[in-house]
C-alpha cells in the first residue's frame, strides 16, 4: 500500500524513538481501501442508491446518522451500538430516540461489504460514505470521503444526551458546541443546510409554532394543522416546506422568510452574527454547496477518529466483536 508522506515520516519517527509519536495521528485518506477492498465504495453506493430510490427521506436520515455519530466520541460508529449492559445505547438519547433512523440500511451495507472483504471496512467509514452518497442521490454536492476510521468498542447514552445539540440551544451555544469540534460558525450554518431535506416530529417544533417568535403567521397556521398543541408528537412535517425532497438552498430562503421549522434553524437568522452567512447561501447555491461539502469533510475528522490499531473493525455494526 502506498504510504502518505506524513505517515511515512511518523512511521520512521516511531521506529527511531521506539514509542508512538503522539504528534502523528494516522491520516484518513480517500484511497484507504483501494488495495484492501477495491469494490467497497461501489458496493456501498449501490445499496444506498437502492434504499433512497425506495424511500427518498432515507437520504436525510443517513446524513443525520453520520452527524450524530461524529458529535459523540468522534466518528466511530458509536451511534450504531445496541444496548448490552453495562453499555448503554446512544439510540436511547432523547435526540435519537424514535427519531434517528436508517440503521437497517447501514446493516444491509455492512453485510454486503463483509461478503466481499470480511473484517476490512469499518462501520464508521460506511456512515461517512453513506452520507456523501445520500447527498449526491438527492441532488446535493459530492466530496471525496476520507477513510480509515475504526469502530468504537464503547457508547454512552448519557454522553450522547450531553453532546448532541439540544432543541433550544441559542446561537452562542450552537457556535461553541460546533467550535469544540473544530467547526466554525460558517460550518454550523452550512451543515444546518442539511435541513433542506428530511422531516421533524411535531414534538420538536410545537413550542416554536405555538409560542415562538420570529415566525411567519401563515407558516404558523399551516404547521399547526398537523401539529396540535397537545399530542401527535410524532406527526411529521418537512424541514424545508418548499422542496422537502431535494437538496438545494431553499432552506436559507425559508429562514429569511421566517419559515424555519426548528428553533435551531431560525436562530441562524434572527439578527445575530450568522445572518450574513444565511443571506449569502440563500443567494448563492454554489457557495452553499462547496461550503457544505468542505464542512462534511471537516465533520468526518471530529474525534479525531480511531485509526491504526485503536478500536476495531466490527463484524456487524450494532454490536462489538
Ligand atoms: C445545529 C443543531 C441541530 C439541531 C438542534 C438539529 C435538530 C434536529 C431535529 C430536532 C430534527 C428532527 C428529528 C425528528 O423529529 O425526528 C432534525 C432532523 C434532521 N437533521 Fe438536524 N439538527 C441540527 C443540525 C444538523 C446537522 C449539522 C445535520 C447534518 C449535517 C442535520 C441533519 C438532519 C437531517 C438530514 C434531518 C432529517 C432526518 C430525517 O428525516 O430522518 N442536522 N435535526
Ligand atoms: C405556550 O405558552 C402558554 C402560556 O405560557 C402555555 O400555557 C402553553 O402551554 C405553551 N404552549 C406550548 C405548546 O408550549
């Protein structure tokens, strides 16, 4: 396998000093599986495409899974682990419970990839590739996914509850949550643009349509029709009311019209420091696309991911080996 110049330098330094040089984290590389599983990427793509052609919303669900994975312990597929005491599952954190979805599709991808290259491709990398393929499948941007992550042997429901953004986080809280992970305010605004597709349950936007501010009156009455003030928590509404199934920059146009569905959406355009970024993306689809792609690559580096001999390559994504 071809060595990245930096990994070669680290390798030599490690031999020289006979201990692991803490300054060289193994690099993720788009070519990581080129020799060890040359058909990995095409196999993943074909399963993802089929799943999305069956159900368009699956694209949204898969992009969200990668985000929720990376924000808790880094991008290590910790979100995929089922609860086996004493391990608690991130799936049961309130931000995921009865809401995170797409696990079956990831399991399906994993079993297909295990058939061609057993024990080689990590679940964490599958999540990252699935997110990119999902974006492309619904008209969003593409990017080269860096690979070589390994899977965690741990997960924690309480950690996920603390680490995933909350429904009522204000702008500064969101900015600092992203900045702790090496993502700046532009990345926050670009990544939130994933809400150009997918759906949210009434329980997540009820407060906003009954007691929220900075919201369009017609939008309020439309959304109240399928979201009563009590009950119906899982009644779904599109995050982007205009083009719910296409990846585009309508999300930002909605925010300018005060038609953001979630508090965390509208807070990006409510007079604060991110207003001008929202305006820019609403006027310039290409600038949103290229920033979204770059921010997804950055998000894939959160952790930093487990590499080398850390963690493991799970045989099935929902359980440790
Ligand atoms: C900035 C803080 C964020 C908050 C507070 C937030 C919150 C939420 C909530 C409450 C939902 C609806 C869940 C449900 O009712 O089932 C949702 C859906 C979604 N989120 Fe976010 N989100 C944030 C950022 C992001 C980011 C950065 C991404 C991806 C890069 C993302 C991707 C998605 C997608 C695609 C959906 C739709 C999922 C589906 O239809 O299955 N979100 N988000
Ligand atoms: C809205 O505010 C009123 C008055 O404070 C309160 O009684 C009601 O429960 C709130 N509704 C929602 C959906 O938050």
